[in-house]
């Protein structure tokens, strides 16, 4: 029963929209489901990294060090802001859907499932990097893990083992949720291939990412 309560709590929190979903959405609609799935993998690898640090007790040091927390917080805000501003700038000079750039290193858009040929490798690497850095540079993940997960561990239970199980549960739930979002968004991707739709997508996603960056920068630790 304790695990089911924890699973329900982690699932509800996973469904809340955040910068990771915005990055996955942008990658999917611009470069196809392949890049969307790869971005999702990058997101959950970032979660897994923070989870391992939480199990090892390292993330508690981040909570204890105000300087380290704020350095990471502003670094994450700068990265999200860079992504958002880059998309807004690209939307101003995007003449056609086929010329529409994607997230840093993610190649060009195309009518199929994603980039192919020489652009495929950089596109996949860029998609993974965008997902990974979105979470690794977000200290709210560390705060979330170090504050919430211990409260879900039952009294008297093996602490480290429970923390590891909860981290893996959150990673699995997040991957399933993001994969489902990629699947749903890929089915509507055809309607987003026109130049006007691509410009709108760039602008909306750019504004969302800049908003998340501002929120991360101004919120108190």
C-alpha cells in the first residue's frame, strides 16, 4: 500500500507540465518522433543522475550549500532562456517549414519521421543533449528528490533501497508519460509543417521556455 501511494504521488507530479515536456514537444513537432523519443531519454537520464546523487546523499549537499544551489539554478535558467530566445530568433527568419531549425544540434525538419542522412547523427545527439541538460541544470529536481522521496519511505524500511526504488519508479513513469506525449504529438505533426505553423510553434515554445527560465531564476531556493 505504501508503494501504491508513492506511485500515485509520483505519477501526479510527473503529469505537471514543465520545461522537459516543452523541450520534448518542440523536438517532436520540429524533427519527428525519433528525436522526440531521444529527447525523452535524455530527460530521464538527467532524472536518473539526480536520483543516484540523492541515493548517495550528494543532493543534500546542494540543499546545504546556497552558493552551489544558486549557481546551478542560474545556469539552468540561462540554458532554458538560451533555448527559448534562440527559437524566438529563428522564428523571425524562418521562410519555409523545411528550413526550420530545431533545438541546438537537432538538425532540420522534414516530412518524414525525422532527420535522415548526414543530419541524422547531429540531430539525435542534439535532441539527447537538450533533454539531458534541461534536467541536469535544474536544481529543482534535486530539491524535489531530496525533499519528497524521503517522505515516501516507510518508517523502518531500508532507506537507500527505498530511495533507489522510488527514483527508478519516477524514471519509468516519466519515460512512459513522455513517450505517450511523443506518440500523440507525432500524429498531429503533419498539421504543423506549414511555414506559418512552424513560426507559431517556434514562438509559442520559445515563450514557454523563456517563462520557465524566468521562473527558475527568480524563485527563491
